[in-house]
């Protein structure tokens, strides 16, 4: 018994030393979305602060394509050693799995939840040269010319696709979907008059709004946003009760040590408590959150069920 106790103490001491020594090299944060997207913007703001706190660089690596399936797959296949994490939106986590029959990974089995970092507030944008001033105007134009109004998205099954499909379904209008390879490209499509409109994370289109290349005609928050006090909510301008936002959540490959997962979640929360980080996120239309791994796991399962029902009810497909 004496030797067993000594051995157990040695194992615990070694495990503790390993946890204390992490991280000893740079950490990859794979974002399966285009550079300049809302999640990408949030990831870079938070990663910069966490890098300083941890004493190791957190390198944001964009791997867009296939509505996030490819980049998320890279996270799932990565060594679970605490040096690869994923920065996902809730489309990757809860929408795409409900739209894709044969997924190459399972969000509830192939990943460890870390933290819900922030929610991304959304808005409805149109090309600045169009005579549309509100969500009601867009609905009226779509009713007048069914199928003639087109909208851009970051791909089939992306949040932009889901948001507009729900909007069109609830408004009883037909619009043409034009999928791009990412949210940033879809935003540029609106600015370049390739498409008429899009739902977008505010962070993705903030610079285009300021430059006058797209017009923000509605926000999908319950109340008007302080950053845009003159812009009505979609709910108050033609679509009562319509609300939409998305997530920036951090995930790890399944099997990543719990000590590291918990420490990473604590570091996220610490970074989000920094006034400068909060100010930067708020300016981009992002609301800081910060949760425990268990809280994110519970929210993910609930969101999977919620979007599964919404997608089936509204007949939304990835085609």
C-alpha cells in the first residue's frame, strides 16, 4: 500500500506539472470561415489578449469552404494535445449538421466544448444604390417581383442562408439564393451589386456600412443597437418577432485533457473581462459572453434541436 501511495502521488505530481507547463508553444485557432467574417474578427480580438496572458501566440488560421465542414474537420482530426482549437459559429455546430445527411464528423462526439466566447449581432443590408430603406421595403419589392430579388450568403446552410430563408418564409415571399464561398465574399457581393441584399453579422459589414457601400436597413436584435440608433429592428419594420444572432464558440478536438480545456475556458473568460477587449467587440457588433465547457455543451445540444425543428418546419434545404 505504501508503494502504491507513492506511485499515485508521483502520477498526480506529473499530471499537475504537465497542466502547469501548458502552453509551451504557439496554439492554432482554426476558424473555418473567411478572413474578415464576424467570427474571424472576434477570434483575432480575443486571441491577441489571450496570447499576452498565456505568454504564447494564438495563431488564427482561416480554413473556409463547404459551410465550415472542411475547417471543422481539420480540428476534429488534430492531435488532442491542447495546441489546436476551433473558432466556430453556430452554423457549423448546429445548422449544417441538420442540413447535411452524411457529415464527416459529429459535433457532439468529435469535439470538446470550451466556451461560448461571444454572440454576433446581425443586420439586414442592401446595396447602397437601391431605393430600399427598411425590411418592409425589401418585402414589398419581393412581393412585387417574385424571385427577382436575390440575396447572398456564405454558402448553402450558412447562417446568412438560414436567416434569409426564415425571413422569406415568414414574409411569404420568394427570393433567389446566391451562395458564395464565405460571408465576406457575400458582403462584397452586395457592395458590388452582384446581389441585392443579405443578412450579415454586423462585424462583417461594419466597414462597408461606414464606407457607404451597403445600407443597413434593419437589425435583428430585440431592440435597436446603440451603435445604430436610427436603424429600426427588422421586427419593428415589417417582421414582428423576427430575431437572429450567431455564435463565436471555441471547441477542441475530442480527447483534449480536461485540465487544458478548463484552463482555456478560464483564459477566455479572463480576456473577455478586459475593458479594451469588450469595447472592441462591442464596436464590431459583438456581445461578449464567456461560459464553462458544460454550459456550451448544453447550449449546443439545445440549439441542434431548435434549428432541426426550424429547418424542417420551413422546408429549408442545403441545395
